[in-house]
C-alpha cells in the first residue's frame, strides 16, 4: 500500500510540474505540422542569405562562424526544433561573424518553436501564448567588445558564454574593440525559448556577449522565455525599443560592465517572472566605473507571482544611470533593491544613479519609501528624492508603447 501511495504522489507531482512549466494544454499538439523546405544546421562558414518565401527550420546548435554573414530578410519565420541538453536548438553568431536581420514593422523576423502554428505572412499563431516556454533555445550574439568578468577570475577580458557547453570553442566573447560590429537586429521577435542545456544553465531569449556599438539593435521583442528575456554580458552595444513579456527569470539582465545605452524599454511580467531588471557589475578592476544608461522604461507587474516578482535588483558592483522609469501593477511586497554594501557605496558616490522615477503605489501601500529597499543600511535610497508616487497613469515618463504595434505582445490584444 505504501508503494501505491508513493507512486500516486509521484504521478500527481509530475502533473503539477508539467502544468506549471511551459506549454498550455489547450490546442497544443507536440507534432510538428510544418513541412520545411530548408533547414539551418551545423556550422555556417560562408555568407548565407535566407528566403522569406519559406519557413526555415533551426535544427540543433547552429554557429555562424568568424568571417561569415547570415542575412535574414524581412518577413522570414524560423521555427526551431526543441532538442535536449547540449543539442538544444540555438543560433549563435560567433565573434567575427555577423547577422543581418533587418525586418520591418509590417514584416518582422520571427524566431519561434516548431510547435507554433504561425504561418508566413502572419504576426502570430493560434495555439501558443506567453506562457508557452522552453520549446527551443534562443539567439546568442557574441562580439569583441570589452567585458569585465568576476568569475572565474576577476578582470578576465574574454570567456565562454553561458547557455552553451563550457567546451564550445565558438562560444567565446569579449575583447578590446568597442565599436565591434556584429550586424543588425531590427524588428526581430524571439518567442517560447529558454530550454536548459544542463541544470541551472538555460538559454536567454537574446544574449549579447561582448557585442560592440557598431552593431545596430532596434525594435526587438522576447516573449515567454524560461530564463532571462534579454541579457547583456559586458559590451557596448546600444538598443532602442526593447519589449520583454512573461519571461521566467529577469526581463532585462545587465552584467560584466556593460556600458551601452538602452532606450524605450517595455517590460510586462508574467505568472513565472522574477525581476523586471537585474544589474550586476564588476566588484573590482579597471572597468569598475563603466556605466550603462537606461532611459525611458516601463515596468508592469500585473499577473506577476506574489512573493517573488520584484521591480529591480541592483547587486554587487552595479553601476549605471536609470532615468525616466514608470513602475505600475506590482504587489506591495515588490521592491527596488540594493543588495550589498558595495552597491550602497556606489549609490552614494553617484556611480549608480536614479533619476525621475514614477511609481503607481500597490494596493496596501501608503507611501513610496518601502518600495526602495537598501538591504544593508539606511540611507537616502530608502527615502528617495528621485521617485514620486502617482495615482494616474497619464504621466510623462516611461516607454512609448506606440512603437510596439508590430509585436506579439500587442497583436495578442494588450
């Protein structure tokens, strides 16, 4: 009898895990109904241009190698196989290679899963939603711009990107070329990714590793990724009009002395989300004061999980400028947090700056003070002069949502 109950417990637990994980059960069929005329596999060692007239299949780890350029025309749909472990489908633009993915508002470029019912000429399919996660890997772009990693060795200038096996020879990023050019990303939507290649090693929706400011990034979207939406590991690349919806971990993640500029960022958390923004920086070394700039952002917490979702987390070594931020829809326990004494020092010195934040108070909150939380000691961060509580959403800060009409987020009626 005990064995029977153990077995029953196992079955119930398994069902709960599956239900809370990735894919919706309604209208979802784990059968790839798409017939592919062309596939992307293995290594791309010379220039290659895709055709928008066919749906492409991304099969396994695909590397665009040093010296090669992958050109993806506007309107192209790429559906990825799921894969498992190190064989998860992921597109990697290696150092010295380029991606020219130049979509338009009328014809965006869409990376999605093989299970998506979307067809050529459409913006969205009918069978998946923002909670369909982990159905393939993601997009990784690697460059030669400076990074500053604390792990495994402080001050390292190049390293292997997360989300790939540690022995992946084509997964290195970092260098000394600030204006390094990895190509163009315009009107690109990445959906339903984030499959893990190993325990604790998931793939972000879009990963920028040491990408330089010679790269053009405008109008990008990540929907329903298991791990982070968009992550910057060092580098100097700038990005404008960035939307992340219903990621499983952090929407925007900044690390390793990233010092680019992010403009017009919209984040809508989902039922499994963690932070809207997470920032780490180098704890020591020559790039300790390399500041990023985030300006004009909206963080929306509706539907985010109680007790987990947070507005922002500034961790060891965080430096940057955060201005024109609108925060709304978060629960009373959500906060903007400074984690360590190093951050407090940098905040006090002005290396970590906050300007013109507007916060729509959560139900149950009477003032703004508890939302900005210094975990180490009391200072002006707990009683912020840079933030104002608001009751109306008719304000002058935050993202301009009108530019996101092409996205899955807007096409789903948000």
